[in-house]
């Protein structure tokens, strides 16, 4: 009996979790990865939250050894949930119609509310969610990522827990050893984000150079929101530029 193949689209941030998630998917012959979906700020032409230039995203995906996988860019302007959900619905309906997508893949590890939110967005479209990294211990996952030969650099850090010295550095065992005990080793709570530039998925490493660190304060005053556990005031970004 022929094995059923699930056609999937995967959310791609360009970071370590996305890369490792894709790596695991490609070892499963019951899954076909058809598209990568990346959310981009239309005004700044950078990946949302990560701050990576669109040109660097293009180069990164170009160097992935996946000639049949299509990159879908989801541009957002206002960064509101309503706009995000409308754009997501439009793209997923298109992928379902044109590529017969049945599942959407996310690299989330343990945030239950986020998982429920994603599943809720997919249900009306008739799609199901897959979470290949779900439930794996964050430290074991981080070390496995490094051990498999992936290389990433931190591109954004949350100042609620980490200072600027953590931004623009290699995600490796040294980085993990420096993290405060309250920080998730994979940055699952939004402590930091990464840009993956080399590893088993790549034909060649993505060449880049590091520019200056830039601090972006939040417009929202989180001091007025005691439920905010990390007390974020803003984010440090590193300017990652093509060579």
C-alpha cells in the first residue's frame, strides 16, 4: 500500500529553530515540504522580529539545497494581529488551492497558548498544524542543533534578560554557558532570535558581515503591565549585511 504523503508549508524565520525543524522534516518520507512562509515588514523590508534584511533571506533560501521549495513572503505593514491573520489566511488559501497543502509546520517548542492560537487560525481553512520540535527539552535541542553542524548568529536580543553583548555572536556552547539561568536555551520566550547561515541544509555557507548594533525601544510602556514577566524595554539588533 502506497504511503500517504502530507504536503506542507512551513513557517520560516531564517533562525535556528526553523532550520532544525526543516532538517527533521526532510528525513520524514511521509512529508513533502512545498513552501516556506516568511513574514516581512513591508516598510523596512526585514523579517519581522528578527530584523534580517529581505536580501539576506533571499540569499539564505537560495543556498538551501531545496530547488523545488518555494519561498512565500507575507508582507505586513501595521503589525496588528488583524492584518497578520488576514494576510495569513490569504496565503494559506492560495497554497491549499495551488499546491494542495494539507498541513502547516511551526518550530514552536513548548508555548501552549501559541500552539492553540496557530491551530485555531488553521481550522477554518481546513488545514492542520505540525510541530516537529514540540516537547523536546530546550537545552538538548540547542546542543543537538550545534552538534549536527548548524551555525547561527544571534540577530536580536530582548533587553529584559540579555544585554547587547549577546547580540551578533555565535550561537554555540560558549553562548549557552553564558546565558542567565532564567533564559530559555532556545530563546523560546522571545529572549533572542538567530540567523542560520550554515549547516547540513546548505549547499554553501551564507556569506555576511556584521555591522553596528542598534537599539529599538518599544513604544509600549510595559511597566504599566505587571503581567509582563520579562519587563522588556526594547530590543538590540545587529545589522547583518551581505558580502
